[in-house]
C-alpha cells in the first residue's frame, strides 16, 4: 500500500468510517478537494450517498482499513469507535494512521494511542469544534492530540474542511480541549436561547432581538450559527441535542475526577435532559430554546 498516505499536498486516499452528519460533510469536502474517500457506514443509504458523490463504499469497516493507510472515524461516541477498532484490528498494519474525529473520553484516546503505537500504528484524537453545516463551509477548528509526524501527514487533509488546525499536544490533549470548548459553546447556546425566550416574553420581535444582540457586547459566533435557527424554530439537525448531552456528561465526569465545580454546566445538563425527555434529542441542539420558552411539546 505504499504511497497511499503520500505527500499531503497531493491527492490522498482516506478511509472514513461513519458517514452521518459530520462524516458525510467531511467526505464532501475531501472529494471536492480531489482526494479519494473509501467509506463505510451501517446505513446503506449513507453508503449509497457516498458512492453517488464519487466516493468508494465498502461492505465492512475492515475493507476500509485494508484499502487506506489513513483511516478516520466519525462516530457518535468512543464506545462505537472501540467496537469499530476491534472490527478492523486484523486489517491494521504498521504505518497506519487512525484519527478519531468524534468527542469521547480523553482517557480512551490516551490508552488507544499507547496500545496502537506498540504495533507501529499512530492514533490521533482529532476533535472538531463546529457543526456539520460548518464542516461543509470549511468553518471549523480541528484540535488534535497525538504524534507530531502523524499530525503532519493529516494536517493538510484536515484543512480541506477546517479554517484552522491546531496540534494541542500529546495523545488525549485534543479530546480534553474539545470538552473545554464544548462547555463554553454549549453555555453560549443556552444563554442565547434564554435571551431570545426572554425577549419574546417581553413582546419583542425575536428577529430584531437577535439583530441587536449581534451588534452588542453580548455577541458570540453562536448567534450566527444557531440564532437564525432559533428565530425560525427550524431544528433540522446539524448537531443533535442528544449528542451534546453526551458531551456534557463527559465534561461533568471529568470535572468530578479533578474536583472542579461546574455549577453552570450542572444546570445546563438538567435543561438538556429535560429537552430530551420532551422528545427533542434527535433535533438540532438549538432546540434547547423550546425548554427555555416553556414549551411542553416539540415543535411541528
């Protein structure tokens, strides 16, 4: 398989396991940049979509690892990532680079990197700050932990869908940094939702309120990405609410281990769990607005 990683300036072959919201967006950007994408997903529909876009679909995850020396995982959680790594274990060989684009327990990333390194396989925790819509626009940050040489191979490839790529440090550091960014991002989103709900309760037009907030010292980028969805109450998923709840639970578990109180995040988790209980979990994470508006049922 020599030459499959190749010079990152030249077209490369990337294996992609997981073709959901993030994975399909990453595939689109890679294909548009002239790279070859060999992909697998448990959904036949997702595999078909990849082939229609010019990618190569496979019948099993192991086939992805057999055909590509660079394999990226874009999966819902690290439990599934571990299952997939067990599935492809027999196809891994020295020289492989595995990058996990999902948000999981950083300790899992640290352990995997150590285990795989003994076999000559490099593992990167390459976490993404941003939604699938932002991936499609090339407007995300990728925070990477792991081996510098493996990072060097993947950096230009990450840049096909990211406006900035940062090597944070050794294995696990990208995943730890993702938890920090998700804490602040989630609270920004909740604060915006609460502000818009408050404006509406006062009889203010939500669209006008959002416009004023964008021009005020209260501004955050979340107003650009989630504000219009909240105003329109369009919760078509770009990043699902239940996925963020999973991340918040990881954040709180990590904080408890080091004895760091997170009172705002504690309340945020309660709100997200309430939203999930109302059937909002599969919707976009901006649907937290419905809880803060006092809605007792999901939007139509």
